[in-house]
């Protein structure tokens, strides 16, 4: 372990992001909803496409101040914000996407790429029309629970809750600051292991390839950066089962124990997000872990359905240490300004057909590349 890591572990404990009440809730009133719908009509009248939704093309002159305060609190306050008061049943699927993009642009104006196909949003659901067995789908496309993780690389995780499960499917968050304090006090060996830049993170499927990085970074001010998804660590079981030769190492006993401690502390310090249909929730993905319960969908109706964006606010953004930049650059580009030349995809509805991925890893629907042209510095 480097002296730099050792010195950060014993630094004085500052007051961290996420250490106070959460979430920051913005309740939209009647006039606020009217302003949003006026912005939607104006945008649609100009015949623009989804990638052109910005603060300028989706102007919200009255409520933009409330959204700016929420963005400030996400980055440097409680770490989580909810925008409440819109009924998604009132709008078409296309208009729901536009409204989500429009409001989100006032939280973080840059959107991250979620895969190498240029997908800018993801549908988190278990569609009833899919015939692919759940065992062959990614975890976010099933009704199973998801363990504690981050969407590795994303700065702000944005979710629009279109419809809810019949039971279960609750979302939980845990502040990295709260977890860090207990690690520092009671589990110093685990904390040192989590900060050590030796964790193997798989980034391609065929041939298997990995990087090494820390899972936790301690800043000198009030921020504890966490970037961890257990499904990406070490050789993924699907790759191992395929019998492909790989130099991706298995996790050490100390690393496995440290992950267990991290998960148990996240559960100990968790906060339940009491979400309602129509809510837009924005989570500081660098300062929080999140998880969900398993759920049961109603027999009739769409069931649990969220739409996901990855956002970035260049003005308020945290600095990303060099050792943790690989997944961040895959989402936001090498300079943090996106990929201007990439053709962006905004899928309005879940696909009617579900194509099982050959290689998958992680809880955040990263698809592993299965060819040798994988970006040498990025995740798929």
C-alpha cells in the first residue's frame, strides 16, 4: 500500500457529503407543471430530436432556481434529490422521455453514454412481453434484488419512475461518508484494502481483459469517492464458464472479506427512498452506493419501470483521480465533455425482443465487449 493511501486513512474526519438529512425534495406545484408542459410544447413544435434537449431548448425560467439548488445539494450537500409532482400517465412515452431529459438538463447538462452503441438512456424493467428466460437476462431486467453497487463511471445517477411494482422493488442508498467513518474506526484493514489500487475490474469478455483500480478514494476535503460493482470484480463467472484463458486474477481473501464488510456497513447505514410513480430521483453516484429489493409485478399493467440517465455538471463535478478514470472516461469522454461525433440513441420504450448478452458484468447493465476492438481505456 502506498504512503499516499496510508496518509489519507488517518486524516482528520471532515463533515462529508451525504452526512446530513436526505433527500432534497422539490414538490412541483400547479404552475410549475404548467411551465414544464409549456416547455414541452415549445420543444415539440420545433421538431427537435431527443439529443437536442438542453437547458436552452427546454427553458424553465421559474423553477430553474429550484433545480439549481437541488443540483448543488446533490454535489455538495445531502447527495440525493427527488423531483415530484408529474404524472407520467398524462404523457406519451416520447413526451415522458423529453420531460425527463429537459428537467435533468437543469441538474446536470452533460449526459453520459451507457454502452458502445451510443445508448443514452436505459429502461430498468422486466417487460412482460419478453420471452427470454430471466436467467439469461441482465439483473436490472429481472425482478430479483440488486446488491450494493454504483453505476461505475457515472457522476449523477438519474432515474424516472414510470410505474411501480405490486410489492417490493424498494430503492435504498448508503452514503460512502457514513460507511467510511465506520471503516476508519472499526475496520482499518478493510479500508486500506478498498483504497488499494489492486482490484481487478473486467472490461471485456472475449478476450477477457481487465484493469486494476481502487474501489474507494479519500479526498482531503469532505468527499469520499466510491466506485464499486461486485459483478465486475475478478473474472466474471460467464467468462470463466466459457473456458476462455484469462490472466484476470481472482479476488484475494482480504478483498472478499472487505467487500462483505462494505456491503454489511452499507446495509447498516442505508436510507430508504420512498418513491412514487412520476418521481425523478438524482443520486450522487460517486458518494453513494445503492441497492434494491426483489419485487413482484401486478398481473395487469406494466409493472416496475424506471428510465435511467447518467448526468454530469461540469461546474459542480467532483474531480476524478487518475486511478479511477477508466469507467468515467467511457461515459463522459477523455476530457469529460462527451463524444460529439458519436451517434446517440434514445430508445423511447423497452425493446419488444430481448437479446441475451453473450457476456455481462455488473449490476448497472454494462455489456462486456466480445471482440479485440474493445476501447483500450474504457468500459463497454
